[in-house]
């Protein structure tokens, strides 16, 4: 199943191969994939803006490109970008197909940045220090990379509840004259999270097998259909990012090949130290089954929530002093909820 699941194994993650399909890049098929698509850069005026990488390096969005073959760039990924552009700003953006498209799109953004950091020096004045991100770290995201193969191969993906196995939250955002083209982006490499604000849409993704979405169903019901203030969206994102730091498990997936079709299905959660023990079982010449060894766990999925630690994450998202958000130690300011627990319908003041 190398064409789906092991494309990151044993191959140099360099400009010599396509980041998606792994094919060698001859001059006749060489292309470049913009991690942040050009439609997004033009819409939000990002061409001359900069994104900050892990080592503090600032790189223009227009230069944040990764090696790709012409087919993956101009056919496979272009189809996805068109669907995302159409669906993200549609009046009704709650369709299951859009949820899958946005899940794959956010994975492309997340992995695309990692691929770029593999190619850039940690310290340009000292090449011996290696690259910003080591190749072995990227290979740990082989499951997410396998998900992307569903864009070019017949791969079925399902979580334990038959939905796409990640936590994706999409909101409509209030805008004013000065914020209609607003843009904000955050990611957390070590906790598999991504936040994106584009004008009157915001999404938060956590690549956790969908666990936060399942655990927070009751909370999410209270926000369903609500139009959020940009500050409220950032507060929600801070909650997801902090909750991700408390995640004590690793999603486990069963993978099967039947003739020319593949299936990747989440079957449970493993402990962090094991990181998924998998056995490959050949059923016959045309079928291979990857069976996770699911442990009998009797421990919480998330560690305990600590208000002071959450307040630090929130302060980072809001760019606000910690003492203003966490004045009493055991309480944190909320812009989402009123004191009686009802939703705070914050107005947007026109500039």
C-alpha cells in the first residue's frame, strides 16, 4: 500500500519529488504548489505579507511554495481549491461534502508548511544545524498524508462516527467595513491544530480523529447558527488549541486494500507512548489488512483543564495582557458567554 500510506517512508522530502504523489520531478512535469492558494492571497492582500515559521523566519506568502508535479498541482489540487472557494463562502456551508473538502484542505495547509520547513535551513549562516524541521518529524504525519491521497486515488476515509476523522469547526463571522478582507492564521505543530480567519468565515481544525468534536457536542449545540464576533472566534480557537495540549491519546486506523480501492477507518484511540501498534495481514494477493492492536484503556482521554494555562493560550490569541484575562487565578474572561451562561451577541463597531 505504498502508493497510499508509505509515500513519506524512505524518500527524500526535497525539491526532487512531488510532495503529494512522491513522483520524481523531471523538468517536463515540475511545478510548484502554493501552500496558501493564490485566490486566498489575492482576496486578503497576502502577496506581500509574511508568515512566520518555527525558527522565527518570516517568508512572504507568495514564496511559500512546495514542489509538486503538474498533474497534482493543476488537476488534483486545483479541483479541491475550486470546491473550497465555492463552498466556504456559500450561504449554506454546512454540507457534508464541504466538511470533507475543508478537512483535506486544512491538512494540505498544515503539511505544506511542514514540507517547506524541511527544505529551509534552521540557521542560514550555519548549514550544519540542519533544516527548520527534520524529515523524521514530518514522517510522523504519514496518516494525514495518506488522507490526502484520497484526492488522487480511490481512498475511503471514515471516523468512528462515519464522519471525516478530525475535529473541524466552521463559523460565520461578523465583519465591519475595515474587516471584510481580514485574515488571521495560527497553527500548532506539536498539537496538530490550525486556525484560519478569512473575512466573514473562520475555521478551526484539530487533527485528533474527531475527538474534540465528539467530546464537545453539547457545547457546540449552544453555538450552532450563531454569528460570532472576531474576538469570539479567537476565544473559541484558543479553547480548541489548549484542549489539544491535554489530549492523551493517538487515533488508530485500520487500512485495507481491496483490488484497486483503499479504506482508512478510525477504530479507536491508543496511548501516546505506543503511538499505534499495527499488524499488516495479507488476506489474499489482492487484499491487505492493517489491523491496529487496540489496548484496553481505562484512563481519561484528556488531562485536567487548568484555567491559568488556558488563559495563557487565550492571551496569545487575543494579544492581551494575561492579568486582564485571568485576574483571579481560577476564572478566565469570556467574550462568548454572558455571566448567566447565555450567548453574548457582541456587536461589531464600524470603523
